C-alpha cells in the first residue's frame, strides 16, 4: 500500500508540471509572435522576392508627385505590405484630407521572375466651394467633407461664409451640389449661410437666390422647384431675387441696386454679421 501511494504521488507531480507547461505555452507563443511581427518587416524588406518591379501611380492631378512618392515610397516597393488604406492614411496626413479614395491592384503574373507590378489609383477630392469660418478657409467637396486648399486652384469657386461648419456640411449635401454646376458660369458669387436661410449672391448678373435651411422644408419639393429655375438659364436670375423659403409659393422681386443688400439683416452682404 505504501508503494502504491508513492506511485500515485509521482504521477500527480508529473501531471502538475505538465499543466504548468501547458499554461505557459500561450504566453511563449505570444512572445515569439511579437518578436516575429517586429522583425519580419525588416527581414522581408531585404528579400528581393517581395520587391515590386514597378509601382505605377494614376489619378494624381493637383497633389505634387513628390508628396505622392513620399507616401508610397515608405513601403520601399514591398508589394506584400503595400495596401490602399495605408497609402490613403499617409496621403491624407500629407495633404490635409484631400484624398477621396485609394485603390491598389497587384499583377502577380511575373511573380516567379520577380516581376510583380503594383498599380496605385488615387482619387482626389473635387472642390465645389471655399468655406470661410472665423477667418479660416477650407475647401469642401459635394459630400460636405472639408480639406486643405494648398494644392488646389480656388479661382472661380463659390465662397461660402458660415458661422457653423457642421450646419454648412449638412446643407451642402442637399443644396450646393445641384447649384454648383449652375454657379460655375459666374465669376463673382458668394453664399452666406445664416439661421434665417441660405443666400446665394450672384454679382455677375445682380441676382440672388434664397434657400431655406434643410430642416424647414420638404426637400424633394424644393429640389424640383430649384431645378426648374436653374434650367431657365443664367439670364433668368438677372436683376431678380428669388426666395424659395416658403412651402406654398415662390417670391420674385426686382433687385434694383447691386450694392444694396437684399436681406434686412445684411447677412447676405457682410460676412462680419454672420
């Protein structure tokens, strides 16, 4: 009986040691995986197999080639790690959010001969307006996204004066996109977004279009009315003030003096009053 008890004790001791080893294995695996993850990029960078033969870039029109090259060059032509989200993040930081999207396509037909080709497609944001807020200016696309203007030509763009960036982004998504193409034909035009409405001042033809804020109107009905007016052409608004802020009717009145503000609160003519 004594020997049997001793034998069982040894078995229990061995089982306890094995359990300890099993509990430690996940931690050892994590440490090894961490070391591999840290050193793998350096090891792979030194292997020619992972080097792309060529990296072609398409779609960069306004952003300088050097800025694009720096963002993509960070991957050292390594096709394994090169990816769209990483390139987009680097370009957005370098350009002030001026990138709409990035796509990466890899051609592996010549992989056995180290002839992998990577194509990078960049889509820049297209500005439709300059937004001025508290003496700072930004570009805005038709989605309402803001981005830096340093690489873009702002000549001829509509200028939006606003005290509230978030409100402007909301209104732009609905109103400014259909208006943008119409306003392109004019050189001197400004938009003032206030609590009482959106005032589109077209100085070229001494005309003005007043729109309601999007939360105060049936959007579908207003867009239908707006498209009808815009389809009449640029001369229709000449020397007129068209007010679309009312649900059941449109007011049209003559605008006599170019220098005379049409809005009693002067918000359509003086940015400082916003």
